[in-house]
């Protein structure tokens, strides 16, 4: 596939530019031979990838990892090898290919028994529970004399079967009498040593609790490990049962019914799933309100049980800050900082959204202010399109942006306070599993709509008067400051009741609709692409904007200065009666199309900008993040070194650390971390290549 057409997303990465990649390579290549630069094992693993950075690091583990890129197996990595590995990291099966190159010790495209045994014997697991490399399992793959070579396709199956066999051998070692049972503590020991790559912290802490003190049978043991292996499939079954709803509780019978077409999932695995969920719900901090333990599950239960997958969503962040180490460290000051952070991003997002749709807003305002049934006579504009053309004809293109400056000044507090308050209230009513009741979603939206009026009513009345000022040919130039002086403090809040009548129901409708639409558009892992965020925001704006148009018409009439011969209004009820009497019920829906065409894309652009800014400028305050907006952070393979994202990891190398971590987490190939090094990088290279 041509480079220009490569997909950049959860599964594919775009190749790096050759010149930029060479620049990065030369930055880390410390070894020179025959006027050619090379990376040593330590250059590649410790300096470039940022792994095994402790003084007491394990030499052999570093050389093993470097050997993945060193296809010539001479102990040095040339630029061509460095670039070739970057290309491999961009392939959809990069995880398996990287693991294959770890075992392909000779670089000939096959794995021999000696290669396989050499790597396995160096893993932490083998040192704790040795695997019999003379077992019938090994002979089935490598032949009776262990001389058969395994190609890449066969190797992928070998890796899968190997760890299943490892688990069975570990069970046999704990059950020497062959009773078919092991103790709960032996079960915990096997899972922690052999299957630790499948265990989340919460599952690991409840391994004994889930057995309820009973002995663990071999079928139960196999079903338990199979369940953890198949959690992604379980998620699909759940979504099938709920038709994509991630917050709908599902009973055991409902999940069994949805799983009956999936032969990989057995009733015993479903039983264990609900037992495990019940144990987790009763473990203290993770307890769902008003739902009995293990009786029902929601999608977030599965997310907490499912092992982390480090390669699903690789993202580039311009900033990543961890404000607190854990949610327990959230102080009042941190919560204020979090609100300030959201307010700032909301201001920027609101300004972008308002600028994009401002011409539509101006047309909407003029259409709503157009009177019929008064002494003025014929209407100025036949429809929104006619209004748009006449503004350009008589006032120029810049006429479409009359009043933009006060709008941008006002949109900062308007959208920012709305987004911040909605997030804040949702946080208060969201439980530990990320579930929020429907009524709380509506309440959060209503609070957001009500809070913005205090800040935005003054600026909106100024904006409206500037927008309609161009309707009178030859009229004097109207400035924002003169409007403020004319209105005074209390005059700036004229129409505030109508503004509340519009904004409270708008936000109460909009934000819950957006949240659920976004969830429907999310992929099976709950992740939203920017285009799905934009679509969700735009779709949610249609019912919200259209249904509150009558309140918006009343607000506009109250805030605009009535010219000679036009009807004046004293309040919301007075305006309602007069508009109905003079113009009929259809007048309340004037500008509906323009309002929808403005609000729908505006909020779509605003929300997608808001959530993308939170991805790019990621700050972990220990609180929640927008559902579907957060991505799985690549967790460093060398956790002790607290590795941060390296800006030199360009192209495929953005996935290097997550993929190497994935080799451990998916296949259980944990390499020893520590062991005292007595070599310098240069001498290590010389020794390896000699």
C-alpha cells in the first residue's frame, strides 16, 4: 500500500519520513565502523527506547530486545535495520511479528527448538515454574528429534498454545496426586506466576475471594483462564445483548442467551464472570449503588476485568501531566485546578465553534427579529437564504461577522462554563464504574444551561443589537461600548428569563443526547474517532436547538430595540401573548432552520475541539475524562524508570514501547529486569559482534 494511503489510527501507523528517521538514528548511534554509524544494544534499548535505564540492568534482556531489530545478529543495528523495524511496527500484525523476531535468534526467518528454548529459559516465568522442554507438547511442534523449524504463521499458533500448556503443567505440579483439584492459594500462585499478564490489579487482589474458600477444579481453572483470554469477545456479546448500550445492566440469563451463538464461551465461563464481578463489587471501593452484587453487570464491569491492551490506541500528546498519583490525593485545590483546566479548554473550543458558524447566527437573529403584522409593511427577507444574500450584497462579506468580537468575548464564559459545569455535575453523580443515571445527566445539562446565563446574557444582548444594526440603510455605526452605556447594568440582563427558558432545556436535552449518541458511535472498545465526536455533537444539536426555538424568539424580541411602529414587550408572558395575537403560532418557530444549522454544527465543532484538546493536552487530575475521548495510555515496559513519551519516537516507533510491553502482557514473556552490567556500550557492541 502506498505510504500516502496508509491508515493512521488504532491499528495502523504512518511511516516516518526517511530523512527525519535518519536524523533520529544518528542522534543515538554511538558506534562507528568503516565510516558507517550503528546503534549498539544499549543505544537502541536504553537510550532510544528508554527501557532498562537503571544502573543495575540485565545485559541479556537488553541484548534480546535489541536482537528484534538487529536482523543480521551481529550485535549492531544499522540504519537500514532501524528503518526496517520502523516499517514492521506499522503493520497490522506488528505484535506477533515483533515477538517472532525476538525468537528468531539466527535471523533466517524461522525459529528452531534451540532458539525457542533459549528465550523461554531466560524469562521470569521459567525461573519460577520451569517448563519441561522435553514434553510431548514441544515434540509435537518441533518433531521427535526437535529438528523441525517453525515459520512465522506456525509460530503465532505456537505462542498461543504454549501458554495454555504452561498453565496445565503448572496445575499438574500443584496436584501431584492427580485429584483434579488444587487449593485456592495454589490457584492464586499459578495465576500470579503463569497468567499475570491477564490479571488487572483488581482481579489479582480477588483471586482467592472468587473461589469462596472452595478447592479449585481443573475445569474451573481452565474456564477461568479462558474467560480472561476471551474478555474482548465477552464485550462484543454484551454489546450484542444491549444493542450497543454500554450502561444497560445485563443479567446472567440475558448474557447466556446472547452468547449461545459463540461456541468459545461456555456457561461455566459466564458463571465465573458473575462470581468475579460479585467479588469485585464487594471488595470495598468498587460497589455499585442499588444493584445487588453479581446479579447484573454493565460494560464498565468488563472493562475493569479485561486485561489492558497497550496497542489499541496509540496517540500523540503535546503535553502529558500527572497532577496526582491517585484519586485519593485529590484535594480541593486540585479540583479547582481541574475546573480551571476544563474552563480554559472550553473557552478555546467555544471560540472555534462560534467563529465557524457565526454567519448563520447573524442570519438567524435577523430572521427572528423580522416582524409581520406591524406597521412596517413588507418583510425585508423572504427566507434565510435571501437574508444571507442581501447581507453580502449590501454590507459585504464582513457584514456576516457583525458583532463577532463581543461574541468571542462572550463565548469564552458561555461555552466554558457550560462544559465545565456539565462535567462537574456529571462527575458528582457518576459512580466508581462510570455509570450515571439518566435523571442525573438531564440535571447536569440543566445546571450547565442555567449557569451560563449569568455570564452570557449581557454579551448576547450586545451581540444581537450589533447584528441587527445593519438592517437600516444609512444608519449610524453602532459600537459595543455605546450599547453597554445605553443599557446600563440591569439593562444588560434584559430577556434573562427567556434566556433561562431557552438555555436550561437546551442543555438538558443536548448533553444527555450527545453522551448517548457518542456511545452509539464508539467502537467496541468505547473509543471515539474525531469524526464520530463531530457527528454526535451535530446530531445532538438538532432536537435541542429546534425544540427551544420559541424561547429563543421571545428572547430575541425582548433584547432587540423596537423601531418606530414595531410592537414592544414588557416581559416573557407579554411577548408570548402579543406574538401569538399578531403573528400566530408559526411566528414562534421563525429561524428554526437557521438556528438548527447554526447550533448543530457549532456544538459539533465545539465538543470535538474540547475533547481533542483534552487528548492533546492531557492532565491527569485523578478525576474522570470524557467517555470515549480518553485513549489507552501506552504503559512503559520498564515501569521502574517511569518512561515518558519520547518525541524522537516518530512513525512506527510511536508503537515501539507499547508493542514491546504487549509482548509481555499478551504472551507472558516477561524478561528479567535487573542484573549488574560490567560493560560499556561500546565494549558490549564489540563483544557481541566478535
